[in-house]
């Protein structure tokens, strides 16, 4: 399917556990189907468990460039970022996906590049998982976005509903997240992009009450007991 992300630079932000890494991987795959040069930048220097760099073999297979610490440090729990991002930022033929860390602490890594992409019109996506603490209400989600924007020194430009609880997700969960996401988008006067749903719920998705786009995703990040 044609990806709904049409900006050259797409930055995924969100609360811890929002699933933004999962979406960054999936959208990088979709964009690669349309563009020859695609890179994904692992800027998550906070969460050592679910990071884009863990899908390195998948990216190599799909011809997607991974920007991450050197291989000998790829599993190190250290605040390391790669300078390779500057090569991609300066090359207009590249589409860039950025997976930022969760919450305001993770967004601080974005702030250091403020002057490098402030004039490049990036899409700054807030991934909302309404089943996570602190973002299950309108006030909580708005506060989290405000904190991320301050740390990143950039404004969130759109919302994606990625409400889930892994394999236990129901359409009712997703519908609740959709309604909250639409409230957040309306309050901030920014676009609501889509709802993302794990592909194992493809049939059940017909029950979702929405006129908005649905994007089915594959789960790459799995916990040890799955």
C-alpha cells in the first residue's frame, strides 16, 4: 500500500511503551517499497529493551540503511548517537525515519539536531497508545506531548493511534484509543494520520467504527515470553 507519510523526514515520538519503534520499522519498510534510498536512525538512547537497532538483519535484507552505534557497541546501554545522520540529512534523495526515545528524556536527543532539521519541514509524529499510563486521558496525553516538545525543541505535527496491549488487544481497545487520539488532534489542531493495527487482527478490524485510514503492521519487537 502507498504509505501515508509523505514527508522526507519522519520522526516518531511517544510515551514509553507506545510502540513507536514498531511503527518506525514498519513505515520504513513501506517507504522502501516506493523509494530507493531509505534510512532509519535509532535515536533511542533511553530504552535498552526495544530498539530499532535490534532489527538490523531485517533492514539489511530490505535494503534500508540503519543509522546506529558501531556494531561493537550496538548492544551497549550507553547514550551513543551516530554522526551518520548528517550524511543522510544532506542528501535529498533519502527518506529518513527517526525513532526517538520515549517521553521527554528520550526526546532530548532530538533537541541536539534542532538547527539541522528545523528548516527541513519534518513530520513529528506522536504515537498514542491509550493503554499506557499517563496518556490514557486527554490531559495526560497533552501534558506528555508538551513535555516532549520542550525537550525536542520542535512541535508535534500529527497523531497516530497505536493503542494495543500486544496479543491481548481487542477492537474495543483500539476504538477507545482512536476516540482519544481524535480528541488530542482536535485540541492541538493537527492532523490525525491513521490507526495502526497488528496484522493478526485483520478480520476483526472491520468492526472498527472509523472513516480514517487503517494501516496494518507486523510486530517485530516481542517480549521473551511470546
